[in-house]
């Protein structure tokens, strides 16, 4: 079968089978794939990403706490709490915090306050009420803060730091004690205010957050991929954040849920249902990833890709099955070539020397009988295929005689058998080999001879008689083994 019919039949079979597959796919197979495979994969991906964000938050807090402790180590920082402040200490403090803000992305401001909430230093311009040579007066924390009171910043027990999430201003407040290096006791508290935008920039640089994803804050953690809504507050760092979903997340995290929990958040202002994946960090906070319901189902584009992949795979399999069976005429041509090669090799091996002209005549006389034996071994070959077989046999013998003409011109009485065998092997093993046309020199016209009495033909030389015997005695069964194996293989 030619290639075009194979492709056509393969396409027809593929279309018929895939029509049934399509019906089955939309009758429940897609639902099964979504439940058993796709949703599991999506869930694992979401929690894996959320876990990486939680790890980033832990590292983020560790780095900043270390930098803040290093910044508070000079003794002039603690001297800001004495009644009469030194101008040099104030300038050194200003320079220290200015350099820190320049090096740390997202650091907004710094305050130094005592346990009663009195501020002794602030980088807020609005906090400064009065300024003298040895004294500066600032607003108290209760007056300056809206989200937290002075008591919320106090360190209790064994706490050596505190982290607060201000979801009103979208800032993270780091509270650390200021230690008096002489007395080795706390002189007061240092409050560092870091913008949520600094955290967002870090997540973007770590490829944990894409440009199209939003980042929001609640008092118990960070929420990633929060959907936008037509209603809701629009704070810095959280544009269009859905306030209802944020309030539900904050309430849920207040109950200390287990890490790795997937919770339904209900619907947003547009009626889309959302889920929250929560992972607890090493600090007492959570990292959350919000997912809408559409992400747990196969999209129309993905379903189309699956069907197209199925169609292509099935077509290639069917086409491959058709191609596994070789064309019968190709197999017959190969068998004929191998048979003739075997015949020629056996004939050469039984001869040390050949009379060229006599051998050519014998081969021409025997080829018709050999052709009949070859065709008999092919089984039932009728019609157009029989003509093709005849053409193959004819062409094959022509190639052989062409090789013999190249290898042994008539004037040569003997032939180098090894070289002749090499040439015939090349022709019979390569059906596409094109040989140059060689004309055998014609014999000179016979000279008229006087009539004489008929003389009995001379006895054939032993070699010539032996050559004829071998040709006639060639085992037909052995010569046709390969040809008969064709029918068995097919």
C-alpha cells in the first residue's frame, strides 16, 4: 500500500475513534481527571508556593531583626533617653538611622520611646512639638498612633523583640529593646516601621510574586493574590482589596488554624468563590494564598489541547501500525536480489576458471527457467503484480549482465572471480545503483569456409561440463527458501 492510502485510512480510523473519545470526555471523563489528577496537582502547587512565601517571610524578618540590633548597638543610641540630650549624640543618631534607611528598602521611619509611651527620638517630622538646644519634645505614642496603643509595643517576659502588622497603614513594625551598655539594662524601645511595598519588592525579586498579583496585610499575616473588587478600601500596597474577604481571613487566622489547611472564603462582590491556602511561619504569623474556583477546573483551552493531543497520538499510532507491514513488492524485489546473488556466488565458488562466452550463453538459457521457479515460489501473484514481478526479474538480470559486461569483455578468456563477485554483490545489494551502459564488442563476421564433411562436436571440456551440471543441479528448494518465507512472514 502506498503512503497516501495509508494516511487516508489512518485519518478515517482516527476520526471515528476520536469521536467516541470526545463524547466520553464530556460525559464524565473530564470530571474524573479534574478530581483525581488536576485538582491534586493544583493544590500541591499552591501549597508549595505558599510554603516558599512563608520561608521567605521568616528569612525577611530574621535579616531585619539582625540589622536593627546592629544599628542599636552604639552607646549614643541609649543616651537619647537621658533628660539632657547631647547635640552630638542626636546628630550621630540621625546619621545612623539615615544610613539605615538608605541601605534598607522599605524602611519608612524610626522612633525611640520609653515604656510609658513618651517619644525621645523620632524621624517623623510631624512628631516634633518643640526643639531647644539640649532638649526635644515629641508627641507621645498614644497621640501619634492610630492602630496600636503604647501598651501594644511593650515587651513582656522573655521577649527580646516584637513584630506587629499594621493593616491600616500597611506597615510592619519591629519593636526591639535599647540596651544601656553600662548598666546592661533596657533604656527604652526602638520602633522600626517597614513598608509593605518593601516586602512586595523582595517577593518580586525572588520570583515568588508576579506583577499581576496583589499583596495585602492583616494583623496575623500576609495574603497573596487577593482579588480586586468593585467595592472595598484602596490602601497603599493593596489597591482594590476586597474588604469582606480580608475580614474573613483575619478572623480565620485569629483562631490559630493548622498549617496546610484549605478553607473556603465564600464569594466576592462579583459572585466568584474563593479558597485560602494557609501556611504558618516560624514567627506567629501566616502566609496565605487566595485561589478562585476556576483554577481547580480544566479550562476550555486546556480541554481542547488534551483532545488535540489525543487525536494526534492516535493518528500516529494507527499510521505506524500500517507502516510496520512492508509493501509486498518491495519484499519480493529484495528476495529476488538475494536469490540471484546466492545463485551467482554458488556458481562462482564451484569454478576456478570460466570460459566467458560459454558461461554467458548458459546463463541466458537458464534464466527463463529460473524465473519460472522464482515466480512459483512467490505463491499467487496475479494481474498487475505479476507484471511487476516480471519487470523486476527482467531488470535484475539486465543489471547482472551489465555487470558482467563491465567486468569481462569478450576478448578476455578468463575472469578474476573475486573481483566479479564484488561487483555483483554491489549491484544486487543496492537496487538503486545505476550502472553505465556498456556495449559488448561485436565479434568479427565469420569468414566463409569451404564445405566439408560434418565433424562430430568435440567433447566438452571437464570444466564446461561441470559448469552446466551445477547450473542444472542447483537446488531449487534452497534457492527458493527466501521467496517462500515471504508468504509465511506475510
